C-alpha cells in the first residue's frame, strides 16, 4: 500500500533546515523557580506562572482535597451532567474577583477565546482583530464566519477609518490586553472610545494581564480604568492563577448566551473538579497577597535595568514579566537559548510562525519567586552571548 504520508519527512527536514523544527522535551518542575530538563537543573524563565502559584502548597492542597472528594475527571460536558459544587464555587469566585454578574468556565484559554468570538459574531457581522492578537483570538474570528478586518494598535487612525466605513449588522473589536510575544499593552481607553463612537462591542482577552496588572490584579482593564466599558472579558486559569482552563466574565445575559451557544464549552468535558478547587484558592491568594505582584514588578524593573547595563535593548514598549529580545533569525535565537540552557537558564526561543519572519527572539518571562541575583545573572549572561550586545 502506498504511504500517503511519505511527504512528511521532507517537510520535517525543511523545518529543520530553516531552524523551525520543534522537538519535544521532558521537563520536571522541582520547585522554587527551578526545573530539571535535558539532564540538568536550571532556572525557569520560560513559563507563565508569574506569581509562582502552580506549586504553592495551599493550591496543591486544595487540588488534593478536590481529588479526594470528587475524583479525577468531570466525566462529561457540563450541559449533560451538570457542574459540581467546585465548578460553581470557582465561577462565583471569578465573577466576584472581576466585579461582574457572572462567569463561565471553559476547558482551556484557547477554547474560551475561540468559543466566545465564534458564538457572538456571525456571517452578517464584522470583527476587527489586532494584528498581534494570540492565535486563539484569530482562530475565533475566522471560525465565526464574520468579515475579518485586521488593525494594529499602533495605528488607531486606520482602525477608526475602517469602522467609519463599516455597515455590518454588528461590529466587534477583539484584542489582547497584553500581547504575549511583544509584551506591550493594548491602549484600552483609546480603543474603548473608538468602539463606543462606532457602536462596537469590545472583546478583551486578559490572559497575561490577570494577576499581574491593576491594583487588585484584575488586569490591564483595571490598570487603565476601563473595566465597566468592556462587555466581554476573557481570561485564563493557566498563567498567573497557575492551573488550567479558561473563563469569561460579564453580564448574566452574556454568560447564559455563551452557555447555550459556545461550542467549545458545550462539546467539551468540564475541567477536573480538583483544578477548580485549586484555582479558587489561587484567586484568594492573588487578592490577599498583593506583595507577590509587587515583587514581580520589582524584578521586572531590575531585569530591564540590568539588561540596559549589559547593552541589551528589549523589544520597544514591553512592560511587565514578558521581556522579548529580538535576534532576527531563528538559528540565532535557538543558539543563544541553547547556550543559556548550558549556563543554567531555561529561556524560550520564539520563531515563525508564532512571530513574523525576521523577528525570532528570546522571550524571557519572570516570576515573583526568582532570587534577585539570578535575575541579574541572566541579564549579564544574555549580554555576553549576544554578539552585537543589543536586540535588533
């Protein structure tokens, strides 16, 4: 029988030749900001556990108690078998944390974005999607069947002109709050002003904002004072909250609609109850221990100062724990990341198609539990390994 997939080896070789092949690696978390990978113990500067809650003993204990009381799996879609008390408690905690009427859970952050955008927008509508949005938002826009218009948050004049010409039944403006590969923030007050002028609904993904920004840790919408101007707020449980899953908060009417229309929620088994218990505990810690957030921002400032001393310039506009350092070609990013691993630092090497061609980069992510001396050491080592001593 002819192998109909005999073209795959050539495609994989092409990826390898271009420095774009991703190999699968096994990593073992060992606590206190360290992991065991490729036979060595290193500091973790690649994960999104910004507040160090994934291994917090209280969060782990909550998950263990959830396992003991509710078992491992949720067993079915929540529309078929219902939600456990742990799911209900988490949704209520999320709504209270976000200051909204209600919340709904999704199995992942990607499912939350894809399902929400596709449920709200349809073939008679137009969605305006930021050029640098996460793939899950882009996929949701495409899946919706709505007319897709792409804009850039550094060209709001172009966005305004496009909206002024648009005559669709409904209009949606879809944006990340923190752009995950560049580390910069969306200009939400300006976006809200434009959206309100042209009767457009804003859908905001706070995946990298929740727990990190704002006085209470509610994200960039809180930081920039526009929470009440945004009808649809999406978040994830897998970054600062340290667990797994996605969620949407808003009015009870919005949540009831998504419960009935969001296919990624309807046709997915619920989150494991134990993770709901863990996430509820994480939310409590985020609200009662703002010192974690304060320390995170202190480390972010220290790291950028140390990079500057080493002659390295991160991506312009990046703030917070995501620190991109552009090295242009994928081979260059991979080489520096491999050298950093040899010196005890796990740093992500980001390459196309995740970022545009010619902008491959190191993506350093900081978390609150890192020692200051380790953060400084990484900055110094990056300065030594980048030949030009700067990000291009």
